[in-house]
């Protein structure tokens, strides 16, 4: 049954993303406020050009410590440029395998090469919870996933 579940049914719509010229400390603050481990970096045309993770932000702390100066810089200086994305129609099992093989905690989700959300380890566990409970129904976010995908905007 889990083999039939798709990313679109369990993904999270992006609530947070960054521009490459955003101040890195402001981006870190947003990650902490949003309680997420990373977010996409979007250019002025709405294209995803990178991803800023907690791990990327550790370099900010190290740079500040080694240089004996305040932490500073732009998101583009710390983001990961090589980003693995997941198609909105991908099976949940495929994503679970990627999580097991790698160290990522979340992947950007795309539809027609446009960012529409993210999928996390917790989203995969939610899918597992759904299939293991006989009276469960899928629990997408506050709106239906199809409505989310149509209304998803890149900020």
C-alpha cells in the first residue's frame, strides 16, 4: 500500500525561502523561527538556484570564530548550489530510500521544474502512520494538495 503513495499527498508547501542576496543572519533567524532545517534559495525570476540548510549555516559560525569577527555574508556565499529535487508525482518509497542513503533532512519538490514544496523525513513517517492505521485518511496540510500546488507561489 505504501508503494501507491505519492509525494504530492504528504509534502509541505514552502513557507520559507531565501534570495541569494539576503543577509545570512536574517536567513538563519528565519530558519529558527520557522523551525525548519533548510529552505530553497530562489532568484528574482522564481527559479530555484540553491538550498540553504542548517549544515550550510554551521560555516557561518566557523567563519566568525576563525576570523574573530562578527558573522556576516549573503545567503549565496553559504548555500549549496547542487540541489537534488523530487518530482511531485514521485512515490514515497523512492524518497524514503533517498533519505536512508543520504544525510538530507528535506528535499525541494518540483512540478514542471518549478518549486512547489518540500518533503521531509517527518512527512514520510506521516505516510507510514497513514498506512498502518486502518481508519486513517490522508492528512494533507490545511488545504487539499491539488489546491496547494495550484496556488503555490515563489516569494
